[in-house]
C-alpha cells in the first residue's frame, strides 16, 4: 500500500486544546497532498483525565489505531517516562511534542526547536547570531534557546522573571554547547544586555490576546536589532509592531507554529508538506478567528 493510500489518525493531547489550530492546519495540508488524515483534539479536562495519565492515554490511543500524537501543555515532560524511545534532541530538551506509533512502540520527538530553527532560517536568513537575548525560559523558551545555539549563536543570554529558572536552563545549555557563551539572570538585566545585543527573541505569553502588552520596554528596541516573537495570536503582536515601526527585521510567531507543524506532519506521514502553503493556511485560520 502506498503512503497516499493510508489513512492517518492523529491526536493532540493537552489541557485546553479544543481551540487549537493544529487539526485544521494538518488536515488542510493532508487534503492538498491527497492523504486521508483525521486530527482530533484529546482535551484532558473534557476526557476527565489527569496530565500524569498521558502515558495511559497514548497506549489506549495506539490500541485504538492512532498513528501519532502531538503533545502540548502540561504533558511535554510528563510523557517522557511513557515512551519506548526518545531521540537525542528531545532527550536533551527533556521535552517531547510529537509521539509516533511505530510497530506498537511509542517514539518521542521534539519539533518545537526544529520549527523555530526553520522559521529563523527562512524568515531571517541574515540574522546576526553573535549575541542573542532570549526573554523566557519555560518550555517554549528552552526549545528556542536550543535552536539558537544549534544554529551557531556565539552568545546567548536568557532572562526571566524567575531568575533561578533562567540560570538553571542556561547551565544545562552551556553543558550541551560548550563552544558558546550562555548567560542568565532576571528581567532587570535587559537594558544592559539589549544595548549590545544583535538579536532579541521573546518566549513568554505576554502579547497574546488574553495577555496584551509589550514584554520589553519599547525604548530598548533599536533599528540594528532583529526581533523574533513566538506568540502567534495575534500574529502581529505589539512587540512585532513596535519593532517593525523602528525598522527592525522581525520574525512573527507564526513561523515557529507552522515550522513545528511542518516537521510533525513529515514525521507522521513520511510526506514532505508545502511550507508556504501551510503558512498561508495558518494565516487564513488566524484571520478567521479559528
């Protein structure tokens, strides 16, 4: 049986996943390449299941014929103990967002970091990685930091409201990328760091529809600084708008969102999706308020 004759059943496991754009994004691309593909949100509260039951949910799903799962908050780390295999990058990140069912085995991957890396390479191909400042050291921030260092960032400073968390993340990254300089601290370091930085990446919820605002003081932005945001609802966040107004090269959060979906789709189906088409579908879905 050829790949295009197969039917794929995929689930998204997490808390609050019913409004996710992923089902429509994956299914539209599958339609475009001629695949039979159903993507269903598996919302923990709706199912009456706890986050620590994620392993049992995956096993039950695999027994029912699911081919793969995407994993989101709050299960990206909890799922690790339930997997039969985890690739090196996901193990280093201590987080999995894609689980493939292969011959009854659960195989974990992480496409958050590859998604950001691909977005950076295509959206800001000339980005100077000499000194990047990252705001946010949570799960998304960790994936972004890993992508930046893997892409060759010479110096990365991670700042967070929780300085201790940022310092712990920086220490683990420094061990993985010994050729780079990795620093960390509290938000109060931003003025001094951004004065000398070549790039800024924002990886916190600030700027989302229900969390409006600027994550950094507008006065700290300048034309010579490239700026990337991972927030994608709205796509043009207040940070992106402020940076564009100053003439900064910018990368909106849709690039990471689409990038991780592209990589997950490829892993699940073995078919190469059309990145530009998925980006266009994504922007349509956001504009429609999906």
